[in-house]
C-alpha cells in the first residue's frame, strides 16, 4: 500500500517534509501547493513532484492524494487542517499546531469526527541522538531524572513571515520554543506540569518584530510514571545568538547525566578560504572554519517522523505525538507569555482565549 501525500507549502519546512518522505517506502509525494508561483515551481522541480497547485483546496479535491503535510505559515494551520479533515485526508501538522488553543480544539475535533490521523510534527522526538538520550533515561542509566534542558538558538528565522506576529502568533518562543518544550515533556513522560515561569524579551531585533527574540522557560513537572518523580524542564531559545545553529539537550539524573549536541558533534570541522555551497542550517557563512553537516535530515529526525506518520495511517495506530500533544505545548507557551508579562509563576492548566499567544505578553 502506498500513501499518496500532498505538501501544503514550498519553502524550508516543506523541504524538510519532502526530504523525510522521500526515504519512506510506503509514501509517494504526488502533489504540492503554494500560492507563490516561483516557489512552487522550484519546489516541484527540485523533488520531481508530478502535480503543483496554486491553491491547496484544488489539491484536496483533485483525487490525487490520501494525506497532507501542513508546512505553511502558522495562521493557516487550522484552516488547512479543517479543510483536509472535511476531505477525508490524514494530516501531519508541523509545529506549532495552531495560532491559539481554540483552533487546536477545532482541529482535534474535526480530525476525530472524520476518522483521520492527526499527527503533531516534532522532529526532536525522532532525532537519533535525542532518542538515544531518552532511552538512557528510560532504562535507568541516569537514575531518577530531575532536570532536562533543551536549547535551540540562532540569529533569526528562515522566512520573513516569522517576524510578523499576525502570521506567526509570536516570536522565538512560538517558533523554536515548541521544539524545546515538547522534548522536555517527552523525557519527563508527559507528566503533568504544575507551573511555568518565563523570561521573554526582544534584545536584538526590535526593528524587525513585535515578538520576542530570546526566551527562557522553566517548567515544574509533577510526579510521573517510570524514571522520574518530578523535576525541572528548561527551554532556552533565541533568534539573537550569532554564530550559526546551536541545538543541544542535557538530561540530569541522580546517578548520571547525558549531553547531546545535534548541530556540531557529528559535523566535519572544515576550513575553506574560498567557501562552499552549504555548511548546515543557519550557518552564517562557509568561509574560514565551519561545521559541515553530512546527514542533516536524518540527524534531525525528519525521515523517522514521516515513517512513523505513514505507519500510523497504514495500520490505524495513534501517533506518538497527537493533536493533544500539540495543544499541550501551545498551552505551555501561552502560560510562558503570561508569566513573562506578570513576572509571576503561572499554574497549569492555563485557560485563555487569546487570539495569539504573544498577545498575552504584549498587553499591558
């Protein structure tokens, strides 16, 4: 059985999805949709995708596909997912799940009613190095886990729409924070979070965005099953850090610790006076000393998460990361923005009708 996939989007995240899907035997990319003619043509040619659409709705009604990946700006995630569910399509939504909690609830309900698989896209939970770190924790190698720190930092996002909070819903916390928060939750076995405290600021990019460019979120986890009776998770994220991509995780337990560097430990340390085509994600240049990636999609977990999604569709399984997980991550982000505004620890569950998470921080 081959699952015919359409991709909604044509830039960086769509590329990550395509790179992942092309390694999955049970999947075939048969279509892509984007309103930008130049972008969709380039994407269609690069990945030899048979059909290209300017409007994703035409792709949904074409009869060509069984499932879609949502790789478009955040403000379209809900709209696209609801349309896909109505058309009977399985859906993979890259982080964040939606712009607000109400949209999350609509998406979860629509996919459940339609009987289609809704998977929340979080590649860190499939990245081999980070998977191995969690395995060490799960088997007791580190003792009782009490502290998890995950950071993703660089000097700014891939596309201009990220800077616009009307489209993105927030700054770096809404972007990179999704990754770090989801990974901390996963290592702690998705045990309940008692409270959230955050420091959020715009230090460097005040002229580009009304959102945040640096965020530090502390989550107090309550007791859970297995290897932890609670602890602290820290999500550190930045669009204000020069020097390329920094992606690391640390897990501390009563009898050990493990530290994983996704960006640089497996890279080639290269010196080039002339420069070259591509060093790695967010690399500011390729002249002089650089860290050269050699297996970026696999190291980041994109083929693995796509293989999991396809397996869930083929075998009617529940994904490891569901719509409810995406909602939980967004709830934490909302609580973090509220904490950053008030300067106080915010208990969970956190209820808000904010249209955009960043509004909780920006309001005075």
